[in-house]
C-alpha cells in the first residue's frame, strides 16, 4: 500500500509544530497527530515561558547549541508569525558571597556556549535594575539576550502557519502503535485512524519514551519532572522587570520570578520527579515551596494577587540531553524526544534540525517558489493597546464593541476569530489560549457562560457538548437527569 | 466631546439608585453606562426572594427589586447605555467606553459615580491543590448558568465557602435536582447571613462543615471527587481528617472582591482592607468629583443598604456639579476628622468626616472581623464615648452601622478622631 504521507509528526506541542512548520517548506505530505483536542496541551502549555539565553546547558551539548541558536531565531520568528515575545533579559541572582564562584562558572559556560553580552553586575547596579531584589542579593549574572514568550501564541502560530502551508492536523488521536511495514513505510495507529507514512517524527513530550520504545530495542526513559507555578494578576506584573533566577544549587535551579508576555507575574517552578505522566496536579507542598522560595531572590512578592496555580511536566531523561535524530534500526523514524528546558527556547532550532534530517532522509525538495507562506497574522490584542487602535477596529466591525472578557478586554470579534482560524479553538481553553478570554483575574467567572454561548453559535454545538478542554471535560450536564 | 453632568459607571442596584437620587436632586443630565445587555446587575440572576424588606417592606426577588429601580429610571427618562464597557476613567473625569453602536467614545463628566460592583474570588486565589478540570465554578457563575441560561453545571455538588451566594446555590442546585453533599467553610463561622443558613442549608438537610476546607481536586478532565479536611486554629488542614467526596462539581463561594481596576486607573486611593475606594462623608473618593457606592466601595450583605448608600452618593454627585468652582475649592481645604476602626471593627465607610460638610445625620457602615457575642458597639468622639449599643451577636457576614449626628461633632470642636469599636462592657 502506498504511503499517504511523507511525514507523520506525533505531538502538536512546540517541538512537533516547529518541525511541521519547517517541513511545510518542502513539497511533502505532512500530518501532525495529537491526542488532545488542540495544539499546546502538554508540556508546552505549562512551563516558565522563558527564552533562555543559553548559559545553563553543558558546553558542547546539543542543548547548549540549540538553546543559543533557538534564542537567535526566536525574534525573527516572532516577527514572521506575529506572536508575543519580549526581550526583557534575565538575572541569575547570587545571595551570598561564598556562592560567587558559581556565578563565575555560569558566566564562563555561557561565554563558551556563545551567549552574547553576558556580564556580572554588582549589587548597586542590580538594585537599580530591580528595586525589589532581595536585600541579600550580592551580585547577578546579567543576560540581556534572554526574554519571555507567549507560549500559547508561539505554539499556535507555528501550527497555524504549518496548516496554512498544507500540513494536516488530526486531533483527539492517541497513538497506540507505530510499526514498520514490509515495504519500508511506517504505520501509525491512532484512535482516530491509521496513517501510512514514509517517515515518523516522535515529538510526543512526556510520552516520547513510549513512542520511541515502540520501534527500538535501545530503550529510552522519560521521568516526568513536575514543576508547580503560581500566576499573579497583572497588578503584580511589574514587581520585577527581568526574569529573576536563583543561582542554581545542588538543590536544583530553584524558583524564578518573572514577568510574562501577558503582563502577569509568574513564580515557580518546583522540581519533583513523578511516575505518572498525567499528574499535572498541584500539591500542597509544591505550592508552599513556590510561595516560600520566591522570597529568596525577590522581596515582597505580592502573593495575595495570585489568580491561578498550575503544574507542568518536563520530559526529563536521566542523561539530561535532547534526543534528536534517526533511531538506529528504525530507518525513517526520527526522535525529537526528551525535549525539556530549554526546549521551548530551542524549538525554532529543533524544528530546523529535525526538518533537515527528515528532508535528507526522504530527499525532499522545496515547494515551488512563492508558494510557501512564511508569515502569519497574529490575534488582535486590545488590552494595553492605544484606544485609537480599538476605535478603528470597532468602526469596521461592531463585534469589537462587544466586550466579552472584562478582565483582559477581549471582544466578541476576537473570540469569533479564534474559533474560525485554521485549527481554530473548539473549547473554552482553546479560546483562552488564543485570545486570553478567561485568563484574567476573575478566571472566566464572568465570561465563561458568554464564551460557551459563542462557541455553541459559531460551531453549531449543543450546550452540553461545549468543553473546557476537549472530550471528557464537558462543562454542563444534560437537563433533567442522567 | 460629549458632556454630561454625571456619568455613572454601572447599571446595577447601586448605579440605578445613584442615578435616580441625583436626578431627584435636580441634576438631570445623567448617563448610566452598563456593560451587560440589561440593567439590574447581579440581581437579575438572584431569582430567590428576600430582597427589599427594608426598602419596600416586602419580600421581592432580585429581578423584582431591580425592576422597581429600572422603571423609576425610565420614568425619569435617565439615559442608560447597555452593552457598554467602560475602559477608562481619567482623573479629570473623562470616561472612555466602548459599545457596538458607538464604538469607542468618551464623555466629559462633571462628576462620576463608580458603581461597578464586585467579582467573586476564583479558585486560583485560594491555591486549592489538585487538577484544574471542568466542573469547578464560582457560585455566581453557576447561578448565572442555572437561572439565566437554563443550564445545569452538575449533579453531585460540594460547595466550598459559606458566603451568601454559596448558600443560595446550595438550595438552588438542590431544587434543580442536584445533590449537595456539603458546604465546607474554612472559618469557624459562616461568612453568610444567618437567615440563609437556616433557609438554604438547614431546611434541606445540607451539612455545613465549619473549620473545613477542600484540600484536593481530583479528575483531570471533569471533577471526579474533592477531598475535604478539617482545619486547625491556624486554618491548616489536620492530617487524618480528610474525607473524599465523589462529585462532578465544586462550587466556590469564598469571597467577593470590589472591581476597582477603573478606580485605580483614575488615581483613586484604595483601602487595603475593603479593597474599595477610601471615601469621605459624601462618599467622594480621593479624586475630586469621583464618588463610589455599592459593592465596588465595600461588599454589602443586603441590597437595601446598597440602595441607601448609592442614593447618598448620587445626591453628593449632584451637589458637586451644582456647586460653584469656588465652593468646590473651599471644600478641599476643609478640616477632616479620621474615623478609626478598632477592637474587632475591621473598617468603616466613610473613613473620614468633615463636620462642616456632613448632613445632620450620617450612617457609618462597618464589618467586624470575628463572631462576637454580647458586645457593645461604641463610638468615641475624641476621648468621649457618645454611643454605646449592645448587640447580642456580631458576625463578619453581616454589615453593621452607627449613625453620627452633626450636632455632636460640631459641639466638640478640636476632636482629632472618631473611633468605632467593640467593647465588652
């Protein structure tokens, strides 16, 4: 049987979507399969959202190389794909003089990794840059090339652009088996349908070991590493203006305090290894740790402004290195596995690297000149924009005059756009991640019923079929009994 | 730019009462801006009765209570723009808003009345550990779904927090065929009205678990169970007391927060205790010509008090625009006496008073920080106690008031503060 696809990418997180977008440059049939109902539903949606400078990873590692490259590529990508990034820079704060050598090591490693403009700043300069820095702060490593990114925006932008360029997406499709066929093609069995393909890319996040181990005797192991966070209201968003890291200790990287691309303040994460790759639940201990440790670097974090807490799982493997490349003994099966921090930063470079591997394996050729669309228009944001921008939009389309989410100033027009995009939103969370409705201080208390109504209307759904985040997360029960 | 004597932000019970009162004081060039498609605010979804006992001496439902004010505003011909979201109030009282008909527009107001109401504290503000599935609603969101949308958020329910909306929704969900397993309250006392505990829980056999909290939410996609544990005196869960309640819904009634984003933008000083504007005897905020009333000022227990307070704010706003510039300037320099909340009294509204400017009588509203039995509510003018009233029970869920007389203040020149406090004898 002839393969319907040249490439099937398993997983629609940032890695899978970056790969798909790069592959969409080629004249190839590409399909992304995703077990959730939307892109950006796993590790990609729950992390620190930092564009790391690249001084953490061991010099010479793939992580170090892709981190620095990814950071370089991110800014242009953001221009092309119109998602939010801000180059706010990061500070690794040293809070006792004895630990200073640790900071010097980081500086040296960063320089060796090719991180630009790194330098150590002393307390006075630090205090000037961050008035709320801890009184114990001695000095800090200043990395101006670091930044913050809207992770949802990045992931959705990559996916939308890939879709624009012909990549197919199949959602709610959990992969049950990947097997090489007699003719050298691969059969990817999913809960939706089976796909025959010449090449498979394993970008399955915390499940990338499971997928890898379906095709290789050289087993890999992912140990999901849970990170818990608290997100504070935009009223606390300027408590710090750079990403503040703790100097890594043997206890780990510690708790960061950072502004976010949406104007909030993020504190976290914890780091605890878990067995269950589904355990994205927060814990009493984890949240308590976040609350206490953030004070080590930053004073008076206004924790009473917290609006939500969440946990994400990092796809950690014991070797702490990305696993990227064709798997030995499985020709045409390419791993993009164990993508943990700095995976988000690295994703533009990971996309290129994996697409290069695949295209040389398959001998792919570019799409005809001019038929690949590099740019994509992002979602309209009104919050924080000059009011004449809003006024002009409202003149053209009255739906911009109907505010649905009062906390983040999201109008009906934006929600309708989120639904009718390629790979449009199908759920409350889908709308939230695209246009921030429900992301504000009331956490959807006021706008949820209205967004549910718009989803029903635009998609012709029954109220009982509207979900928070896909099948199984229905928001309502049938009237009148079971 | 459009000019209005008074712009009122919010067409709920506070905004409407303020508008009517201002109109009746002779200032008729008023515009009410309401973000919902109809007037009445949160009352529209409060279809239970018990509203208006003080104001109308009868028991009305929320929509009925609202309708009386809506009709009166219509009779007076007060302009109310619905579907209109106010985006900004500037310190010099330019109100910028957006709606479908006009797009983005601005109004220069002579005075502004802030009446935006409050919002519910969401789950995230409590840091309840566990998953974040569908089926966790604030009580008010569930109330809207049931009473306005005609939809059912769940069948097996646990409620955290015994605020009034939570108590009301315990009964409402039961009447709609759901089973409410319990209402868990972190504090050793309820945050709601006694009458609601009796009528909404006791009458339906719903247990109220005081000193209990939810320690975990189970269910990745939809709520499958919540864990409820007893808490110790420092409000920490006591190990070994956890109990698992299988359910599909967790409703939260864990506090209301005044919605003061616009106030903050206008430069209005906010109280860290009420999270509402700091106001004087005329309910004027720290920004001249900007007044506040209703739940945006401080969270009320009964709408009747909202209406009274809002009428006072509306009258003050009218008086402000009717006065001369000189009079307004002179008012700024007038001597003020701070009102100090002490010994169990958490705050007072207003927080400062000018004897020269106040009316003959002034109602000072406050809440207490704990449950107190057989205490006296005392008022001191300077060192001198002028009022001493015994209350059998005082509870945080119920708003209290004392009335100050202008004559009392004026006859004691030179007092440096007014103290409202609880005393044992």
